[in-house]
C-alpha cells in the first residue's frame, strides 16, 4: 500500500514516466494534468489514478532500472544494456566484498549493494568530493547506504582493502590503477573496466598483459529496441550505437 | 582453500577451460597433459598447478557464467548477453518471490535463486518430467536447491502462486499462458518472455494488448567480442547473430 | 572548371554541406556568411572560396550519394548503406534492362540509370502521378533521363517488358506483384525487394515460395559511423537502427 | 543460350552452389550426382538439368558477387557487404579513371572495371608479382582485362597517374601512401581505405589530418542474414562480426 514518503513510478496513459516521492497534500503537474498525491495514498501498486484532466496514471514501484535513469546525476552512467552483463561477469553475490572505483552518481554502487546482501560490503572510491556527496545522497534515497563505504581517495594510491571478490573500474586512465587493483583482489577475483575509446582499451590491454591476469575479454553490446505494434513489428528507427567497451579479467598468482 | 568435492574452473595456459569436481587421488586428462587432483587440494584459488606435461593450469572458482556454460544441459540456454539484462529488467532482489516457466536445464532458476536470497523463493514450472529432474540435479550441484520449488505442471493450467514479483516465461507458445501470468503477478509485477522468431513475438504482443499490461518493450542484444592483442585491437571475425527476442511488460489493474 | 548552371557541393570549414546550382551574379546565405557565386565560376573542383565572413567553403562535385540526400523528395529513400548492396546483388551492369517499381523520388532510378550505360534501359513504374513527375524532375537535373522510361501504372497489372535482367520492388504490398515480376524477368533474372516490417517479409517469403524463385535471401544492414578524432577513436553515440529488410531472389523456369 | 566455354553458376536443389566452365563432353561430380555438361549446352539460363542421381540443378549466369566468391584467390577479399558501399562512396561511374592499390586477387579491380565502362580506366598497383599475375588471370576470365593496367610497383614510391577520380587503398600501412595518394587524385577526388584494426585506422586518421583532405568518415558494416522460412522468420544464429573499417576522404587544394 502506497504511503507518504514512498517513491512511486508514475506511468501516464501515453507512456510518459515520472519517478516521484509521495507528499501529503502535495501534487505534481504533468502535460496530461495534475496528479493529486492524496489520491495515491492507500492505493496498491499496479492501480491507477486520474489526473485533473481525467487521464489515467498508473502507480508502479520503481526498480533498479527506473532508479538509475531517474536519479540525480552529473556523470555518464553505465547503461542497463551493459550493467546487467557486467554484474554477471563480475559474479557478484551475497556476502561478496566488492570495490567500485569512480563512483560518479552512484548507480553502480546501488546495483552492487543490492547484490551483496546484508553480509556483503561495497567500497566506493572517487577522488572528487562532489561525487562522494552525490552518490551518498542517492544511496540514502534508495535505502542501501548501510552496505556501502565511500572514500574520497585516488585509486592509483592503492586500496585500503584486500581479498576483494570483484572490482569495477570506471576512470579515464584505468591503466594507472592496475597494480593497485591486482593487490586488492583475491586470487581468482574478477575485474571489470569500462572505457569508451579504442585507444583506452589498447592501453588497458597492454597494462593487463604486464600483470598476472587471465581470462581477459573485451566486449561491446548493441541493444536494439523494437516497435511493439504487432501489425508492423520492426526495429525502432534509431538506437544507441556505442556507450563503452567492457574489459574483463581475473587475477591469478604468478 | 580447495578441498575434495569442490568444483573448480581450470584454465590452461592456452586458454582452454574445464569445470571439474576435485576427487581424492583422481586425475583429469587434457590435451596439455594430466591434471593430478591431489596437487590441487590445499591450494588457494588463483594459484596454478603443472600438468604432467609441465604446462600451467590456473585454479579458479566457477561463477554463475561458468556454471551455466558447463552444466549438464539438453536445452537451448539463455545466454549471458541476454541473461544479465533480463535479470535487471525483472528487478529481481532479496526477498522476491519469482516464477520461472519452462525451466529447461535450470540455468535461469540458478540465476534467480541466487538473487532472491534466503528469504525469497523461486517457483519453477515445466511440463516435461525430464527437465524437472535435470534442473534439480543442477540446482543441487550449485547448492541452491533450498530456495527453489519445482512443479511438473503445464503453465497454461494456471500457477499455484499469486502476488508474484517477477515471472520469466520461456515456452514455445507463450501467448497461451498470458492470462495465467497476469493472475499470478502482483500489481506492478514484472514479466519477461523470450521467443526466437518474429512470428512468436507478434503473437505475444497481440496477447499482451488484450490484458492490462503496460511498459511493453521488445529488445534484442548483439554482443561483439574483441581480440585482445593490444597491437591489433579489433572485433573477432564472427559472432552470435541472434539468440532470442526479449519481451518485457508490467501488470496493472484494469 | 565550374561554370554557370553547374551543381556544386559546398562544404564549409565546419563540415556543414549544401548542394547548390551556380547562378550568375547570385549568392547563397549560410550560417557562416554569404557565398558569392561569381567567386565560384572558373574555379576547379577541390578549390575553396571565402564567405562574406571570411570562412572557407570547399567546392566539390556532387556524386550519387550527395545527389540522393539533397534531392527534392517526398518519400523514404533507400539509404546508401542498403543501396550499394542492392545494386551489387542485382548485378546491374552496362547494357542491362531493369525495372524499378515504386519509383518514389527517383533515387533508385538514378542509381540504376548510371549503371546500365547508354545501351541499357531503366523502366520505372509508379501508380502515383505525383511521383512520376517528381522523379522526372530529379532525373532531368541529374542529366540521365534519356535512359529511363517512366510509366504511371500499377505493377500488379503486369509489366509491359519481358526478359528483364533485374527488378527492384519497393511497394507496400510486394506479394501482390510477384507473378507479374516472375513474368517480366528473364531466366536467372534477379529480384530485390525492400520491406520495413517483419510481417511484410513473411508475406513476401510465402509468395516467393509459391513461384519458381531460388537463391532466396533476406538481409539487413547496420552501419556504424566512427568519430574521426585519432586520439579518441570510437563509434558515434547513436546510429540508424533500421531502414528496411532486403529480400533477394532469382527467377528459374519450373 | 549456354555454349561450350561459358561460365555457369550451378545451384543444386539443396542450395549448394558451384561456378563452372562448360566443357564439351565433360562432366562435374557433386554430392548429388554427376552433371553432364552436354546436357547444359543449348539450354537457356534459368533452366535446370538432372544430375545422374535425378536431382535438379539450376543453370544460372554468374554475376559479380558469384565471381568474387568463387574466384581463385590467395588473399582476404573485400566482402559484398562492404564492396557495394565503397563503390557508392567512391562514386565510380562511366569514364572515370581510378586506381586500386593492393590488388590482391583482383576482386576490386573487377568491380571497378565494370563501372568505368569502355572510356574509363582502372590502374592496379601491387608490389607483389604473384598478385599481379593472379589478378591478371581473374580479369581475363571475367573478360574485362582491357580496361585495366596492372603495375608491379610500391605505392609509396608514387603513382604514375594524376587527376584520378577515385582511389582504393588496401595495404597494411596505408598511412605511408597518403601523400602519393593526394598527388594522384584530382581536386575533389575520392579516397577509400580499408583497414581491419583500430590502431591502423588511428594512424590513417592522423595521416589524413596532416594533408588537405576533407569529408573524412569512418564506417563499419554489420550485415545480418535471416532464415527464410516464413513460419519462423528470424535472423541466422551466427554472422560475420567484422571484416574491416572503411575510411573515406576527398582531396581538396590547400
């Protein structure tokens, strides 16, 4: 049952979406009319309310994808198309201790924190104070800040943790951190790096080759959305062509 | 520390991989020589042993991706490229109650069971007894059978659960199950369907349009692997062109 | 040497492009200032002039790609990414007699007319008078109208030619024309059909299966453009996801 | 009417294909039985003959695509998926004078020679005598050797022609030839370069930036083939993931 303070994901009948916080006696203006929050309180997710113009608005619970796309952000985010694959390749699971370097707005922190459970731990590193602060805000909003420790610190200087299960690296010059990464990971620990340009990937590959890493793979993903009219089923006209290359490796002992 | 009975993921120095169970006094033959299991016992993951031909073999822990690709299977599996995205779109998390229809060899069951945690529950449906049995074996091997209930039952006949958070449907004629799916889901609950042909997708879209489902999306993914030689960075010559279309929807109340 | 009446392809120093006709004492306004046509007259292609704001504008000769993208058009065009492949698969060459059905704005007519040479012939069919007229204008502008015969006629009613080497079909319901197409083609003659939706392709495939056609193939193309900064070589952020499916077949005798 | 000496493209009823030369009293063995050439003589293209096992074999005329894929070759060829686009971007047409550098087995020479007509000219450069010889054989077989001049010469040493309309460069280190290329092209002349690795493209882009070239573009193409069963229309399982990057530019005067 929706209560005051809950986050809701409002989907209007024309498909337009909003992620909102329900406030007592409050309202929210849309192009299809005002949404009266008092009408939402006490409803179950999945129900709908009417706007002031008599248009339907469905009340849904936001999930991780909706949270990421509607969060406060000031950085490029890891897209869902890449995020799901990275989480799988990092094999993040209950009880894992993982590091996220270059936390940005905190999307990856949120996804990792959800996966490690109450017994796991996520360590977030960023050298920019503003992003530590922004990520903290977003984690609080998602209610999973307890599993995360944030540190305003340059990854190149080394990590404070060892025996880490998985590490995600999203910085402009990842090759500078590879020795620190190797030191932080446990034997067999998994590494994922995102870099948008081919030159960056080349430098990362050179760096990985100099250290005991195996199972090195580079991937990119192309996701194509389709129009959902069954009488004219076909791909959308345009798509995202590139977000990032994804580089994976596992630490071994030399 | 590796012990008798453990599953290991052996990566030879030429990149060839094997998922093995360590047996006391046992051995395993590879094209680069015999691996003596007694040599593996007591090692840490990430270390290496030598084969009888003096070639290195790294001892890694298998994760979800390695488990899926090396499991006993008699069905087409959901590829990692699609699996990560589906899990994200289904928003599966600790405590969720989810249904997997058409369990096949059990790969999706395993992935879901890991995500729902000890308080969650996965209900698996398949009308073919042989797959219930195969999936059970694989779940036992992965050690997560306690979170899963398997039922040899036709989904079209309806599900025994209600208020389900997320449902994954992998059957040849998914349109026949859509009413049963709608009944099983909670308000706002999430549905993912995989179908390989455009005709199947068209029929699913027609079926979804007749029921209160919103946020209907159809996606396909293309993942391209790159050669990892930094001096000749380029995509591999060939790739998987198609596995399945992924259809997503959320239940609302009419 | 550029003369009055010539078509030029003006490329400004910021990459913005215009296809223009040089007029005596005329000028053309751009966001980087006026281009004085008298300055262009007598120049060689490849040279540059200065705009009224002192910015460089390169004077190039428009080619088939530039002509197509800058022509008067009121229809969806066949994109270069598909056009080159279709022309190759149709094996159009000097002396060929080819048919273009659904001429639209005339882009394909222009491409075909260039390939068949002075001894070849292109027959264009469209049942909409306005497109016969528009295509005629464009052909005159490109100076290749002599090789083309246009007919305002429904393809379903049959073609007036036989022993045709290659036929291109771009109409909403191509399956209605397949018998007429078979009758028009010579033995071994080549057919290409473009259709944007999967349902259309399915119907075309059903129609082709009922007639003596072999070498049936269906293709789609995805072209990805890259950013040309050598220090950050990577694909563009967005791309065309879909234009059309391309269906090919060759006529045989039963 | 098929005659002794003609090249035919034989398509068996199971889709297997052969490019053959018809020889008097000769025969050709296939997995579906012997094909008796005397049976083929006097037939029209599009007709079929029976093999010794009573299976149908269709008699088609080979076109440019069939010629390329079935020619004698000892090099990587430019695939049709890229070839059609390159020919379009190079804007090759009747009367053009074009250069092909790195002729390899001669596929591009053949495609270019067809397009330039009797009044055009194709100049082929390769520093390896064996490829000059192989390309010559293939051109003779296709009957278009009169339009082509082959030179066993290193492109880096400069071209013997000037005022060239279009130039195609397929060598391992294209950046070494760019000044020679610029000198050979006419103002506005078009250049296409193929290179498989990202590092090569980066070096080409650096080289192009140092010379008066504009309209620089880099593309790659992904072509996906579909299964042609109308009841299960879907992409093939696997596809070519990468052949080459295609780099385009036009010469201007500085």
